[in-house]
C-alpha cells in the first residue's frame, strides 16, 4: 500500500499590485518611526545638555574645593559623553 500525498498548488505570494502597496505602506511606517525616534533622541540630548548646564551652575555654589573639583570632573565626563551622543545622533 503506497502512501502518496498530493499537494494542491498554492499561492505563496499576493498579487503584484497588493504586494507593491504593502511594501510602500511598510516603508512609509518605517520612515515615520525612524523620524520619530530621531526626534526623541535629539530632544533627550537637549534635555541632558540643559541638565549639565544647570549642574555647572550648582557647582559654582559649592564651597568645598575638593567636592567642587570632583563635581566638575563628573560634569566634564557627562558633557564629553553628550558630545559623543550628538555626533552619533547626526549619523542616524
């Protein structure tokens, strides 16, 4: 007894016009999401930059020289990282 399975021909692809419309919609969505993500990244960098500026103002009010030096060193590191983030964001 032979077990033969017959498969019916099935369509794996949608008709070309539907396929093109689906691709166009997908590209549009990806482009929109990418744009939104870029805007959120730039806004985040701006907020972090403002926070670093405010930290510099706070540092001016610190009387203890050792604490002030340590605080300023940390702010300098943050500002350096922000500059790197700006450069990376421009390449998006």
